[in-house]
């Protein structure tokens, strides 16, 4: 049996494993975060939409499911555009709720003083080395770097995980958590070889039993043979989705509204399973995922596969013959 003792991400988060579940809007709530955290991963709860009392109820659900640490996430660009909500969320979250905060996609300097004054550890999520360097200068304790194969929005010139991590490891001193292209312990071992000390998975946890979206969405990921890049999505350059008739029609400009992230009736897809009326957003890892699993199993399988992969690589060293 191996341990992650000495891993800086584990030191910062207090969770046994340096495996983050992505703080995806609408899904990263009590059930999922509690299951990930309970299994020793770093569950991250999103703070975008719920009224504060409902958010507190989700928080209590996590606590009921897990004695391990977990974190709260501030999507900076989103919160800063709604000053009243921003204040309410910060006042709620920084009142001794957790020890770990992630910020994402925006300037973490906006919150860093308050987070630090509250005695918390914070990582900033970004897809560019430049923003990661600015975040490090601002005083964050770590960064989550997303390569262009990841789910969610991506920029036109963004680097993919392989190049991004290798470049970042030469420039960034704080621990790096890799996102994008990782769905298991094999991807995790690859990310560690390139300089990461932790991983974040989004698409993998969407296809979990605790994700509140409809099973048809998860099944579309499980069955995905190909992903498609929908270009010109508002606010991003592109966004990946499962390749199907609807997403192909959107990309051709014949279905939905290409400028909207879900280009159709997203609610009917999320909650009624109508994958024929909106794009099934995902990362490239959709092609690697072949089963909807309990989130705890995703964490424990990833850890087991990771150490198996490290052992396999170590065994490549043939003894030097005399
Ligand atoms: C369908 C979908 C929606 C996402 N929405 C958000 C979001 O609301 N906020 C956010 O910070 N990241 C969002 N992301 C990005 C994730 O935080 C994470 O960076 C990404 O999922 C990692 O790549 P992977 O999906 O290949 O594992 C989303 C990802 C997906 C697949």
C-alpha cells in the first residue's frame, strides 16, 4: 500500500488523495461533493446559483455524508458580475465553513485578502499559464491548470494538457493540479509525470451516480465514440460536446443557437434526458468513460490505477547486465 504523504496538495487540502472533483455549476452539490469527499477526494461545491439557505442545506448534506475536508468554489467572472450575490456568497463561505477555497476564471486578487484573513488555503483555476502566474503573484497556494481537451469552455489558442503542464512546471512554484484529459489513474500518473501534484476531473464525475443530471446525459457520455468542438460559443472560443445529430446540427448552424453554451433546451436535457434538444457538454475524456459509477468508486479506482501505473513504470527499469 502506498500513501500520498508528502504530496503538497494533500498537505493543503487535508484530503487523503490529491483528486479534485470539478466544481461544475448545477451538479457540484451535496450528494456528489459528499460522496467524493467521503471517499478521500477533494469535493468542491459550486456557489453560483442557489439562494444562501439552499446552499447551506447542500453544505449540511456534504457534512452529513463526510468527515473528510472539502472545498467551496468561487467562479470569479460570474460572481463579480452580480455584486449583491458576490457579497452574500463571500460572507457565507468565509465564515469558517471550510478550510479550502478554489477561485476560477477571473482575478483571484479580488478575494485573496479575505480568504487569507479567514485563515484558508486557496487554489486558482485557469486555462492559461499567464493567469496562473498572476495568481501565484497574488498569493494563491496552488493552481489548477486546464488543458484544451477539458470540458467546459476553451479559448482558441489554449494549450493542451501535455504542453501546458510541462511549460508550467518550469515557471510555477506552487503545486499544480491538472485538469483536462484525465478520467482515471492512468491519466493521473501521466499528469504527475508532467509536473502535476494533483488532478481534477469533471466529465468523469458527470458520469457518476450522484450527479443530479438525467441518466440519458450520463449514458451519452458512456456511449460517446467521438466528441465535437462547437465553435463560436458565446464567451468562449469553443466547447466540446458528445458528437450526435443535434451537436452536428448546431455546429453547422442549423439547430439550436450556436452562441449559447447549451444551444437548445438545456433544462429538458439535464432533467428530462432530452439529449435530442441540447448539446451534451463534455471533455475529450468522454471517449474513455464506459460506465456510470458511484463517485466514491471513481476516487478509489483512480487511486488504485495510479499506483498500479507508477509500479508498472518503475518496473520498466531493466537491471543493467554485468
Ligand atoms: C459540461 C461541463 C460544464 C462545466 N461547467 C463548469 C462550470 O460551471 N464552472 C467551472 O468552473 N467549470 C466548469 N466546467 C469545467 C470543469 O471545472 C473542469 O475544468 C473540466 O471538466 C475538466 O476537464 P474534464 O471534463 O475533461 O475532466 C465544466 C465542464 C463540463 C464538462
